[in-house]
């Protein structure tokens, strides 16, 4: 892992970026939570090309102290991911999905990392949420604790939903960066439960399929309070 800019992408990869951006932007403008939209403006993501890490870090690091770091690993395991997270390094893969996967991919690619997560990483109160996970994971001594932390991250920062002015809005980066699953959720085809530790840890992460159950919290502060209730026991 290093901080060099993303490698030079092929024209086809740039076309895939443009197609994904075009497909998702209309959806997120309508369904994403306000924090995402605020961060999106601050990040100034280019519509017509894949941004460099330098461009991204210029907009993220001064605001939150986080830094995007290149990884050539396509699906980094939690044991490798969280030590980097603890250093406020956000790993960005240089893989992008194929044309066949435009509607849905099980793999978190560069579009997911950048478009789904990074707008949030311009916001201090969101960065502080992300900063809760790594210390808890690194303190965990049992596989059960580690799995619970992974599920709590999955069903919040990856696939969480948030209430805003009485409405349900998209919070998780996996929903924000994946049209097919996003459409299912906004059309109420996925059951939603309150985000509590006890509810969430019963459910496996749906890595290779759509999620069959999702969870909703009232605010980022409420999510932090709920997570702390478990992390403080580790
Ligand atoms: Fe992600």
C-alpha cells in the first residue's frame, strides 16, 4: 500500500466510471441522506474521469485528517483493513467493475470506495463515527467480537438507513454505489428493523447476494451511542 496516485486507467474504465456516475447521481440526489449530499459538494467528484488520490486527499485530509491510500488488493480482509483504518488510512482499490456488473457487483470496487464512501469522509462528525470501529476491532479478543463488529459496520456504514425529517434516507456506501440494491430499498422491497446491537448481530453480512434485512437509525449521534454501548464492553 502506498500513497501514489491511482494508476492510469484505460478509456474503457473511464467510460464505466462515467456510466456509473450518471446512473447513480440521479438516485442519490433523491434518496441519499443530507450528510452524503453535503460531503458530495465538498468532494467535487468529477463526472467525466476517475479522480486521482491527490485530488481526493486535497479535499479530505484538511477537513478530517483521513487520507486515501492505494491498495491493489481487491477485497481487503478485516484483519488487514482495520490496522490501516486505525491510522486514518482509507484504502481505495484500483479495480472497477465490468459492464455486466453496472447494476450490481458483490465486490467493493473503486467506484464504491470513492463515490459511496468518500463524500462522507469530508465531514468531521462522520469521520468520528468511522474512527470508532478500528480501536474496538483491534481490542477484540474473540472471533465472535470481531464478527459482531464487522456486522455492525456492514449494516451501518455499508448498508445503513437513516431517518431524516420523518423520511427514510440512504446512508450506507453499498446502497449509494449500487443501483439495483438501491432501487429495491427505495421501493420498500427490503424489510427494515431498528438498528440495535441485538438486532444487527443476528444477521450475516450478505456478501454475495442482496441484503435480505436492513437497519435504520435516527441520526449519526444515535448510531454512535448504540455502537458505543457494545464497543465499550470490549
Ligand atoms: Fe465499503
